[in-house]
C-alpha cells in the first residue's frame, strides 16, 4: 500500500524547515516543488529538508532536491538535507552524489545547527 506523501513547512530560528514524509514520487513532486520554493523566507539563512520519514523517493524526488539546491544557491541561500544514517534513502542520495550539491546530515537538529553555524562563519 502506498503511503500518502505529506509536506509540512515551518521555521527554526533563522532557518526554514520542510518535513517530508511518505512516498515522494511523480504523483506529488510538482506540487511539493512549488510549495518548497514558496516556503523559504527570503530573509532566512536557508532551508533544511527533513527526509527522516520518507519511505520511498523516485528519481523525480531526487531531481527536486538538486533543483531546489540550485534555486536556493542562486538566491544566496543554503540548503541541507536530514536523512538518518540507517535510512536506505541515505545510500541512494549518496550514490547519486547529492552531497556534491547539498550536505547530508543525520538529523534535523544537526542540519539546523550546521546551516546556521556555517552561514554565521561566512558572514563573520
């Protein structure tokens, strides 16, 4: 049975956060892409995409991550992805070299701290 994909957006301090869950595939990726792009406050340091509860992601979901990273970079913002080390999705994202475009962290908390810290170091 397919798990319905969900997207929740919010903030943690100066960082926008998007929590995705369920199965991310062609059926939801276009809608999620627009919502993700709109969810990032232009004043935010960047976006953390939390994939902790994603059970499946096809190539359209992976493409969405690469695309989103490029859009944020062009806007002068950063992006990080949170995926537990034990998740099969982490292996897939490593194989497609997402880390070449976006740092991958083991948890949402770690991603938020790293994004805020990295941006603070750059502006200091």
